[in-house]
């Protein structure tokens, strides 16, 4: 085996600049020192190592006095910081003598400090401590762990702190959002008239960055006094967003299906059938399930948060999948009563695209099919009016 060649000389500033282009999570390692006092240090080099046995690792400086104090304990706790805990991170990175003064924390099962508000904590013992250049490589054997808070983590990138934003939000074009809001304002009178006439919630939604976004809302319903949906968004993924599929700002048929992940053939067939029913009817319907509507609203609100986590996105997709049979039902019977979540009709452009959708919600429960058709007809009248205002063909009529 050849001897390891001597390390090249690198400019330290350049080294930090290049490696700083890779974002890392931020954590604080804590313990109770030999005097029974809490101690802790910020680390940006935390990583998982092994599942069997469960091992994690971090790399403190050899010269760190805080790490020397941490080593006087047989265990330590890794606190994964939340995006809104940057001030705590800055405090621990400062020269303050007592890092825990005025700081809220509680003990882990091993007695180590868990910082209130952290995303998660991991209790460990020392599996090994190995020299690695000017650092130590610390391997921790995981003893216990817990998720404390469903929120985005704090990230360190190019010497600054930030937070995670999901891809669809990053990709959403600002110009498309502004254009959707502008078009919605043109249709505000029509939207408000429908809401007042039907004592319901009428909204205008648009497809932006792969999501369906509420860009205007008017609620006149005496039945449902929900929080404003303005700015709320849901993923354009089966069974959602059917009226937009294949139009700008929304996924194609294939891309729409891909957002299901790895579905079974039955799910794919059901989704395609729902899409075909919407295109055949020319409008969309979603029914309420037995679950509490407020809980569904909460999941949508979490997804709409610009700092949502991937787990929150998965929760909404899972909720939509569980309710899939309530979207675009195949058989609407004349002799049945339905609890409608919302009805939607497209607003078409001259080119046949769908820049906006008019949506009706917060409706009285137990509606028969005749009533549903009347609601759809009123929405379609408003859609025709809006199409004329934004330049669609003026002679367009619906059956």
C-alpha cells in the first residue's frame, strides 16, 4: 500500500468558502459536567453514521474547552435546533460564561439538558473519540431520542443562518403569482356576488409552481366561519387539482401521477378515471368525509406555511390519499343527499388553458343533486363573466 501523500497547502479562507457552499444543520451538544452544571456547544458537523448499531457523529475542535467539559460526563445529548432558534445558537457561540442563564430546558432520560423548542434530541454515550486533524471525531451510541416539535430546522450556509424551503415553493415563479392575483382582482366582483347570493364561500384559485393557491376569497356562509383561506395552497397531486392538470403552472398528466410516489396500479387507475370524469363533466366536486373538517383545514394550513417541512407535505398528501374516494365520485344519484366540501369550475383562456378556477365551499350539508347542479350553474355563469373580462371568447356557453 502506498504511503499517504502529504496534504497540500490550502488557503484557510478559500477552504471555508468552498466547503461553506454545502448547507449543514445546526445542533447543540449538551451534558451535565463533573460539577453537575449544564454545559453545551454549537456543532455544524453532526451526522448519522449507522442504523445497526445506531450511531451518530460530530466533530469538535481539539482546543475546545467546552468539549473538555462535555467529556467529564459519560453521556451527551444532541439538540437539533429549529429555524426560529438562531438567537440561541448565537448565544451558545458567544463568549458568555453561563450559556444556560435564562434559558428554558428540561432533562433528558440521561439527565442531559434538552433545550425547549428544539426540533428533536438524541441521548448518546461515547462509542469512541478519535483524532482527526485539528478535530476529534466523536462517535455516539444512541441511547434514546425523541421528536419534540414539527417544524423546520435551522441551517448554516455560507456563514449565514437560514431555513429549509420545499422545492415547489422555491420553484414557484413570482411573475406567475402576481399575474394570478391580478386576474383574480378582475373577477372579484363576480366572486363576491356568488358568495353573497348563495351565502357561501367563493374563492378564486390558480396553479403556481405545482401547487393550487387561493388568490382571492370571499366567505358569506352562515354555516362555516373558517379562517381565511387566502394564500392557502394544496399540492397539485391526485386527487387534487384536476381542473388544472396539463395547464401552465400545473403538472402534466404524467407529472401529476408521479407526485403519488410509487402508487399501486389500482391507485393509478382510480386517479386517471377521476381526471377523465372531471374533463368530461367540465367541473369538479369534492365531498366531506366523516373526519373533522377542522382537522383537514389544519393540515392545509401547515402545508401553506412557507417554512413547512417535508413531513408536513407528506401529511397533506396522505390525507388527500385517504380521502381520494370523496373526490370526483363516479355515481351521483338523484335520490341521495351529499355533504359538499367544494365545487369548482374552470375559467378558460382563449387558448383553452385554465389560468383560474372558481371554487364554491362552506355550503349547507345534505344537498341533493338538483341543488348541486344549480350551484355549479351559478359558478359557471360567473366563470363566463370572468372569461369575458380577461379576454376569453365572449360567445362561450356551457350546457
